[in-house]
C-alpha cells in the first residue's frame, strides 16, 4: 500500500518477485484519476500501462506469469 498525494504527484515503487507470479497492481480511493506503468528491472522496458481499467477513473494492471526479478511501477 502507498499513498499518492498531492494531486499531480508522480511516484515510483519497486517490488521483487522470488517466484513466477500473477500480479495485480491497482489504485483506488474516494476520488481521483491515475495512470500506471510497469517496467522491468532496467526501468526502460515497459511491460504494462493502464489509465482507466480500475474502478471509476482508477488504474489496474494484471500480469500473468511475471518472472522472477525486480520491477518498477510508475504511478501518476
């Protein structure tokens, strides 16, 4: 869990998988509009993007069988 504040804030989050996993990254709240990007460990290869697939104007990225490694999420 991570707080995205104030409006217009841009945040990077990192996570590491120790086994192949199905991963869901999503934003939610009482009000807002977000975008999500998922990048591989080199932070240059984009693996996923979403603008409005979550509830209301929030975002959600669903990845099946994401390999072992470190990943970065950009939340805007």
